[in-house]
C-alpha cells in the first residue's frame, strides 16, 4: 500500500533523468496529504525518490499519457487500450542528513517509489534559515534574496554571493523580458544585506539605464551608494580616460596598425615617447642616444644571419649605415642638442664608426660573414656602443628599461610630431625610407583624426601629468576611498582637467556601485574603451596579488557587462576584437584574482562562447530566437537541457535560475527593483491620446555642436552607439 505522498514508481533511469509511471489511482493528478491537497506533475515542481538513507530530488520537466494494447499469446484476442501516465524528471540534488547538495552520486533503481515534496524538504532545499542567525563571512551561504518560487509560493529563492559573482553569472533574455531589472534587483539586494560596509561593483552600461536604479545618496561622511560617470555628461561627471593608460595592444588596435611596417614603427615610437616623458630638455637627448645605439646593435645582429639570406648580410648593413649617416641632416636639432650636451666628440665617433662598418660591408658585398669579418665589425662598434651606454646611464632613464605597455605619461603631440618620425627613420635605415613613410601614411591619418575629432576628447586631450594619476583613476573607477594627500594641488591639475582626479581630491569615502555610462560613446571606440577598463581592473588585481600573495581576493571586484554581445562578439575573430580578447581572459582567469563577471545579453548567439561557457550560474528570462536557444543549449551543461524547453514561454520578470549560486534549479519571479532602471516599455497609446512633444531644436543643436541662442556652446556628446566598431 502506498503512503499518502507516494505518486508513482520509477520505470526508466538514465544519467540525468528518470521516468515515473504515476499511480492509477491519481485520476485528477492531485493527491491529498497531511499537508493538504497537492498537484501532481506540475512542471518545475520537485519530487522525492528515496534511495537508502538518501533522498534524491528531481525536477519535473514533462508529463504525458500513452495508450497500450495487449495481445494474448495465441494472438486470438486483443484487450482494450489502457492508459499509462508518465512523468519525466531531471535529477538535481540529494538530501542527506538534513542537508541538500546539488548533484547526485547514487541513482534510483527500477520500481523505486516517488513521493511529493513536503514542506520540510522544501525548507531544506531552499535553505530556509531562522531569523537573526549570524552570517559567517567566510561561508555566507545562500543569503541574497533574488525572488520567490513560482511553483512553491512563500518560499524565497536565495543566492550565494561568493558563487554568484566569483564564478561568473550570465543574465540572458530577449528585449523586454526583464534582464536590466533583474540585475538591478540583485545588486540592490546585495546592498540591503545587513552588515554590508562597502562593495566594489562596476557597471559598464551601454544603454544608460542603471543610474536611475541607484540614486546617489549618503552624507559627506558616508559611502555613496552610486557614482555615475557618463560619456554624455559634461563637468564633474564626465568620462575621462587619459590616452597614456592604453598599452601597446590598445594603440595597435585603435590605430589599426598593420603588422609589416606600421606596427613596429608604432611600438618603437611608444617606447621612445614614454622614455622621453619627464626628461624636460633632455628628452631629445634620450631619443637620440637610443637611435644611435640601436643602429649599431642592429648591425651586430645582422652578422648572425644564417641560411640563404646570409649572402645579403653586408648589403643590409650598407643600407643601415647609409641611413644612419643622414641622421644629422634629417634631425639637425637633435644632433645639435647632443653636441651641446656632450660635445661634438660623441656624434662624430658614432659617424666615424658607421663609415668604418660601411667600408667593410661594401668591400664584402655578396660574401658570407666569416669570423674574421665579424670580429672587424664588432671591434669597430662595441667601443662606441659602450660610450653611448655610459652617456645614456648618466640621464637616469634609458629606453631599454621602458615598456610600450606601461601606463606612464607621454606627450601625444611629441609622440606624433617627433617620436613617430624618428621611429620611421630608424625603420627606413634597413630599407626604402620612402616606402616606410608611404606605408605609415594611412596610420598617421588615423592618429590625427582621433586627436582632432571632438568625440574622442575624453581619451585624447592635453591632460596634465601629475603624481598618482593612474592610482586616482583606479580608486575612482572601483569606488574606493580617496587619499587626497597623495594628489597634486589645483595649480598642477586645474579643476575640471581630470574629473576623476577632482573627485579623489575631495576626500570621498567611495561608492558601492560605479556606473560607467557608455550609451553615447562612439561605436568606433566602444570595444577599445570597454577593453581598456576591463584590462586595467584585471591588471590591478593581478599586481595586488603579486605584491602580497596573502591579499588574493582581499578586494574582490564585480564587473557588470550590459549588452555584452556588442563588444564581446562571437562571430568576429578574437584578433580583430580587443575587448573579446580581454574579457575572455577575465572569464577564464579572473576568479583567481578576485574579479567576477555578470554578463547580460539579449542575443547569446552573438556573445563569445568562451565567456558564456565560463559562467557557472544563470538567470534566463524569455528567449524566443531559435538560434539563441540552440546556441545556449550547446553551452550550458546537458543536465539542464530538458529545463530549457520552457524558455520561449516565460512571462516577464520570470526566469529560470540554475547553477552553483542557487540551492536548486527553480522557476522564479525575480524580486522587484526599486527604483527601477530606465528601461521600462514605452507607453505608445498614452502618448497618442495625451499628445507629446520634445525640445527637438535644443537636442539637434547639441547634436550638431552649435552654440545656443545665447551664444554659449552646448555640451558635446558622442555620436550613436552601442554597436561594435565596424
């Protein structure tokens, strides 16, 4: 005789699902138990399958009815069809010793009884705790309220913040399904937790929605709830990122420098520019000495050429020396400065050395380098190289110690007008100088366009150099408390020159949420800017651990990537998308450095497969596009496959949540965000019946960057975009 909670028996078992034949007595698919009337076979409900001392928990995914006829052994009679009601359920976890854990280690056998889930089981599954129980900071458990179960009213669904953010969370769903509200509601729930002193959450907001959900509140002596930095704002809230924060790869991708000539020239110019920065009048001397030393070192390196190309060694050395001997003519000012600083002997000795090497090379054109010839060249060059090394060391800063990647200040004007021409001259020493200049012409046009276009002033302006500019930016973007004592005064950095520097000088206690509004950022640089912000945060976290390994994870950061498919695309090669390269690395390695991702997308099929596959937690709203559904099924663990069939029919604000951050997969009504992001559906009918108008003239005047009626310039905003750069 079955118990009052038994509803059927297991008839098939596989590695993730069981099939249950429901009891014949359950005609109405309902069962009266001591806890009251309960429905049987409701999709997304749970059932219990006892296996020894364990109780397996399965989630109902399908209910069906089949009809079977029975033929007697002598085939003389066929019985009337009998109906079998079957239920399929996915195994999701195990209750053992009063504790629920996801996953199963044992499986039921055929004919195992299947029971309705009771309230005690639900309390165990959903980790219902007594009120006012202290939270263990090292193991907080499931404490972030994300919503209520739609199947079991009265039971809240809570998430583990360490698993949710530490192992990456994906929030997916078609437009209007509630993604932005879900993210805002979760972050608001985190901030509402008792005992929270300070969070470090950065939102890359490509739609300009989240500022409305996190109003800036808090007194002067309190942590601000939100700091909003906007690409569309003017004044203290505007987005400003000094160009010298970019590394070599950033510059190469932004200027689209080719690999053959443009790339080496750009990288060389970056090293020269960063080395010359801060040298004042000695800057040109630093560059000249580096060019002279490099020329001789390249000559020595050419002596090592082997194989078929060895017969061209002396020809290449001739071109190199001839290119060096016109240096005094092409860069007369730099040569005169070197003579003024160290006397004429230094430059004269270098030219004499080039002439000596040139004579050796011309006399041996077409010959292979022998040990005797190599010795002659090295005897001519090495004393001069040593002399130049000594002169460079007296300046206190050598190009050889400078990386093109380091985020140190350099003058963009000098970089364009001096360092790039010098690098082009160096490149032309061992080839056709005119061809080098022609090849770099298109790159120079792109560089000048970025400098002159007002849309990119947030990145390229005459920003002042000052102590701890990078540190001030990192503190500002992470919402950390400021340390004004480390910053320059207003005489060195005038108010308004670097808004983030101004905020840090104001002695703030930081912000819990920093929203970087990129909604009006030009689509041409969207990938570059998001990649730059992501890389700076990642490298800071890496260097924090390198400085003191015991601090690993001591400053965890959450990066929220709204509409991530716009700058982490799947369909373009990784070498064409710098942001994809950066965020795929964060997805793979960020957890080790205390950096977690919340990835939001309405088109998962256009989002990087690597990023999505590294997420261990999912909040999935309605998805209707067949390509998105197929793509998502291929990325998530197969055990959840049967649950995903319901995604096209989910209502707004409802989501399927599963993964490591919740106790068990569940259909949830996400808690309401208050206040909500600025992403509500437009009220067309209300507008039509009430009438609507807009200040078109002011908007267009601002858009065109024209002065207003009073003659004052209106704020300048970027042109269009959340899409990827084309």
